[in-house]
């Protein structure tokens, strides 16, 4: 199920002394575009739905006719001639995003946005729809915008060693992070397999954790020291934000030489004096979706390499129905 954020469009033919009214013969309508509300109705952490600023792009007949920006999430007003428009909204855009750089809608659709342009409290979102001005029925018009990122999470880590000697060793969870994370997405749609750059510089945490200040806050929690035992599971939820990775399971690899591959969630643990890794390969992902591990149960020693899998070392229960990761926005156009 595809979760949506909704950016509200409020448009009205203004009648009243306190508003400027377009000349009756001009055919113009003052339309107020606004983003309203900052609460989520699904699970999530504070800020996942926050709108700090946003940009509006209005296209007609395949060319940019109007644009505008709001530095606070407040309304953008435009006086428009009657007709049909394609309205784009880009929420929390990169600092150098200039709507006037995108003279036609295809340019915006294909434009890339780097993962490092996101932050947990400032996630980039984008979407579009056709708008009729004025709406003869006075019905609501909406621009549904998706977060470009998707979310991975883990809710519970348990330890159930069958070997009594292993069960007697202290177990400390030292880190949780995503590996093999693609660095780019597009405003208009997720990248396909053929779009993925091969070069290592386009990927983060290739085959293991590699600290990068631009994305560590999104992809990793390191420096942990959480004791876990059979009678003391770890039940704090951990969430991460990453760009969709379409790489298919049939072409996945765990080769020690870099090649494109699937994204994984890795648990790093110290058992006794040795560090072990437990990697869980995530499904092919889509923007604005949640990939939730409800419980990971450690059964035996993991791998000495974060990219490798030790069969039978971990059992994982995935959520069977991911949450609709969607803020409850209402965007209205009255015209």
C-alpha cells in the first residue's frame, strides 16, 4: 500500500473588502497554495512530517508558468488564468534548489536529490497533480507528496542461544546500521535497476559501516553498549532512513569486491571478547514505505564480516503489514 503525504492547495476567488479582487473581466483567480498540519497518524518519530519550507512549480502546456517558495511552510499565493495546470510541490528541498531551474516538468521529474540532503527532522518530499482553475464544483484539489526516503526499523532484539556455553557469555549490542545504501533518488519517481550508478562513490556503507557525517544520522547508530540476554531483550525501537534500492534478490551478491547489491540491516554485537555481525537483507524498497523488523532473535554466533551471512544465526520477524507512513495533511482548493 502506498502511503501519502498530502500538501493542501487552498485556492479561492476572493470576494471581500479586505482582499484584492481580480478585475471581473480578467478571468484571473487568486489561488492560495499552502501546506497545513504537521502530525502523523502512523507510527514515527518527531519531525518525520515536518515542513520547514517548500517550493511550488506550476506548469502549463509543458512549460514553467509560475513558481514560488515559502521559507516557513506558510502559504504561497498566485493569481492564475482559468485553465488546467500541473502543480508540483517539493517540500524541504536542498538549500540550492531553485524552482526556476526546471523549465519543463520532465526536468523536475528526472532531477536527482542526494541522500545527504535529508535529515531525520527534515525529510525531502515531492509530488504533483493536475489542477483546474477555477474548479467549477468547488471540490478539494490535492497534491499528494511522498517522502523520497523509505524507513527501516527494528523493535526488539532477543538472545536465545541453544549452546549453554554461549548463553553464559556476556552479549552487548554495539551498533545497528544499514549497509549498501544508494545515494540518490529522483523527485518524480524511484530509480530503476538500470539507473543505479555502479561506482562506489554513489553508495554509502558499502559492505559495512563507513562513517560519513552527511548520512550517519540517517543510516546508523554506533557506539552502543546495550546488554542483552535471554531474560532481558532489548525493546527500544531504532529507525533509519534510506533511499529506495531496486536491486533484485536474483542478482544480489555478498562478494568481497564491490558490486551493486541489496540493502541490509546489520546488528553488531560483542559476545565475550569477539565482535560478530548479523545481517538482514531488506526487500526491494519503495519511497515512503516502512520496512519493520518486529523481532530479531539471535540463535548462535554470527559472522566475522558484516556483509556475510551465518546461516541459522538469526531469526527475523518482519511486519506483515507496514504502517501507512503518512502525515494527516488536508490541502484544499476552493475556487
